[in-house]
C-alpha cells in the first residue's frame, strides 16, 4: 500500500517536473523563468525525498538538503541580488522558434526520451524507468531551450534546467555520494557566479544582455 | 602524496598572487610553481614507467601511464605559459591589479587541469572537468573587449552544457556498474562491468559522453565556441587551452574507451572515425578563409582533435600513434600560440593582411612563427611529422584506405592554408618598425622549441616505453 502511494507521488512529481520544464521553455518574462526554476528545483528535492523510501536510501537526504539550500535559496538570491531589476524584468518579445512549434518539438523530445529509455529498464522498478525518462526529457528540453533563447538570464536558467534533468535521473539510478553531490552543488553556485559576472560585464561593455545578438566573431572578421 | 602536491602547488601560487603586493613576487612564484609541477610530474612518470602505476588512495586517486602522460604535458605547458606570461603581460597590461588578477586565474586554471588525470572515479573527474571551464572563463574574457566577452559567454554556456550532458552518460554507466552489484565506480570497474551491461545502455551512455565531452574537445559540429575562445584569450592562455585543455578532456573519453569497445559492430570506433574526419575536413576548409592568425591556429586545434579521433577510431593498432600525436600536438600547438603571441607583441594586430615582413620586424618572432606553422602542419623534421606518419601507417595496417586518402587530402589542404597565410606575414616589405621581444618570451619560445625539434629526430627509448605503457589504458 505504502509503496503504491509512493509510486503515485513519484509519478505526480515527475509529471510536474516535466511540466515546469515545458513552461520554462515558453515563458517570456525573465523573472517568471526564475520562479519556475525554483519550483522545478523544489520538485527535484521532492523526488529525492520520495526516493529515500522507494530505494531505502537514507543518503539521499544529502541531495534534498543540497538542492533546497543551493538551488532554491542561494542561486535565486545571487541572481536576484546581482542582476538589476532591468535585466530581471526583460521580456523576450521574439523567440527564435515560435511557441506552438516549440511545444511540438518538446512533444517529440518526450516521445524520443521514452523510446531511448524503454530498452534500458526491462527489469528495473517503475520509479527508475519513470525518472530515467523524465530526467532525460527535461535535460533535452533544457538543451533545446538553451539553443533557442536569446537573453542571458533565460540561457543561464536553461543551463540549470539541464543540470536538474541530469540529476533527476542520477539520484534515481545511482548511489548518492555526499561528497560528489556537495561538489556538484558548489560547482552549480560557481557557474552562476561566473555567468552573472559575465552578464554584468556584457551590460557594461556591449550594453545588452541579448546574447543572441553577439555575432561579431565570425570568419572574415579580425581585430 | 607527490601526486596530490601537483595540483596544490598552483593553488598555493594563486594564493600568493592574491596576497602579494609585488608583481615580481607573483611572476616568480608562478614560474617556480610551473617548474616544480613539471619536476614532480616527471618524477611521477618515471616511477610509473618503472612500476606501471602509482596508487595514492585506492579507488580515489592514482596515476598510470596515460594519466602521467597528461600530467607531464600539463607540467611542461604550465612552466612555459608562466614564463611567456611574465614578459607578455608586463608589456600589454597597464594595470597592476589586472595583471595580478590574471595570475590568480592562471594558477587556479592550471590547478584544475592537474586534477583531471589523477582521479579514478568518472564522477569526480567530471567535477574537475567542470572546474577547468569555470576557472578559465575570466582568462578568456581577460581583455574585457566586446569580442572577448562574446567568446567567454559562448565558451561558458556551450562547454558547461556539454559537460552536463556528459554527466548523464556517466550516471548511466554507474547504473550499469551498480546492476552488477559492484560498489565502487572507477575506470576499471566500469570497464570490467561493461560486457555485462545492455548494449542499449552502453550506446546511450556513449552518445551522451561523446557529444558532451566532445563539445569541450571542439569536435565539429560542437566546435563553434573554440575558435572564438582560443583566439581571444591572452596568448599563454591560448597555448594552455589549445595545447593541453582539449587533450585533457579527450583523455576522459579515452579513459572510458575500453568500456565502449564492447559495443558490437565497432559502434564507438565508427563514431570516432566519422566525427574525426568531419572535424579535419571542416577545419581545413575554414583555415583557408580566416583573416586572424590566432584563429588560424585555433582551427588547427579542431583539425588536430579530428586527427586524434580518427586515430582512436582506427582501433588498437593506432593507440601508440594516437598518444604520440597527443603528446607532439600539445608541445607544438603551445609553441605556435607563443609564436603568435610574440607576433602580436611586435605588431599589435591579429589581422593577417596587416602584417608583412615579420622576419625583419622581429627575426625571432618571424622565424618562430614560420617554423612552428610548418611544424603544426606536419612538415619534417618536426615531432608532429613522425606521429602523423604513424597514424597513416596504422590506417594502412587496418586496411582503411579510404580514411587514409581523405586524411591525406584534408591535411594537405590545411598545410597549404597555414603556409599561405604565414608566407604573407613573414616575408615582404615590413609593415612595422623593428621591435625587441621581452627576454622571458624569447626564453619561453626556446624552451618550447627544444622538444619539438628533438622528438622530430631522436625518440628516446624511455619515452617509447612510457607511451607503450600508456596504451594499456586504451585496451580491454
């Protein structure tokens, strides 16, 4: 009975996790993309929390604590404090690919993820097979989002989405190692600090956070 | 403990750069750190050459033939880069705090590079790979120009995305190991568990690892960031990025290679051959039309990574040639970037069209640029010639005539492209007044030339034994 409830909760969290990725992909306002990233990270922590009982793995509490502390508190705080209100309030008026086409591509990515994962999960439990497919799906949607967004902050958050996708699968299929989880979490913060500093330098030197417009370096050009 | 000291030394040098008020101290300590890490790396390599491996912490840290090869190359390049930076940064950087900031970042980046080959666990190595990007971003953006910032942005976003994609593949492999009820995830356990993993799992893991780490190696079509980043950074950093960073990341793919060899039908080898040839072909054509000489050498890095992949795809028969090429490329490519940096010092332009008569503007920079261009193009009697010849021989032995013909055609094209551009720059009426190079820049050029010349005509038996030992890591 307990296992059934946990399995249903795991499926629900997985569905919401995927939904958050799709909404992040199509949201125009930068501040809202950040809010969605926080929601997605909470769902990642919730998944780890459920897996503590599903996989009888108490070590996953480390993942819960690291995800909550780093991804839902520190990273949003760093982004909010260091990037000005102007950057956070920006809207991407024009997407490289329009929303309906992006939604269709996301659907295709989801089908592809299940197609790739299906032969791998023969004897594994439901939680493993579901989380493996969901993680891969969110990772690939993150890669797609990174490719089509033109603003610095949504690109940073797409990077974090890829990270969330990889670790959603990682915590479901591998043993949790506190040291590696901590190192990966700290690295996530370092990545954010580095890209925030770069974004600020871009604002000062180039006068824009529209990274899609950075096309001065190409063949035939030189200093 | 010597192995752990190697990444710690540049970390300490970085701390000195933060604390010291005198730049002379920072420069001296950075160069001394480079020399010390080289000495320690050579010592570790000699022990490995004798005993086969050097175990520090079982299942965590150890060095074998392949990792000692990477360590020694990193050590040599960190010394020459420190020496080159001494005179170069002194002349081009007007602000003392900015120069200090450069040395802090340079030492941190070198420390992160040293961490990659010493770990035994794929997940920990991935953490080190991520660190190499994070700690080199501000070196790429150091000039703080719009172009440098653009290059740094692309470098950060694309390579971190690649590394995160690769970690998914690593998770899959660890899952495969766990299914065999093995508790430790090291290179060895992944390789020994791989025959019992499902083919689908291995294929999916391979694709993610190959594309993910391949992005940071600069394999076409994921190479777009490389010519930008490797041409915008200060020249000593370009030498480190192009000379050893990309090879260090390729090392991670090579480490997992024995696990992927069990995929039936030569799946991994075919991917390496196809992407290798595409990289060589694309870069050869792009090298013809470049207008910026540092970009020319950056594309040459894409070409060389393609050659290394082709060698990897040719199978066990070319493993020795592959490692020989990796070594000679690291030594020669760093030399070409030091030469390019020397040219930039005396001409203040990166535009090929704006430089003529370099041999008279600065005989040292002109001669070094011309001959390093010939060396990286694979001309005799330089070191790269012998290793490329070994790869050609290996493709003949493996009966891959088509691969050999394509490789020869594209390499000839790349060679002509390099020579055409350098011929324009080196000869003709001088466009600039005669300028003297800083002494440390000249010293760095001389030091870099020694192995490129020596290994082209004389290959010591101990290095032959060392490389043979390193090939063990690539076999099942």
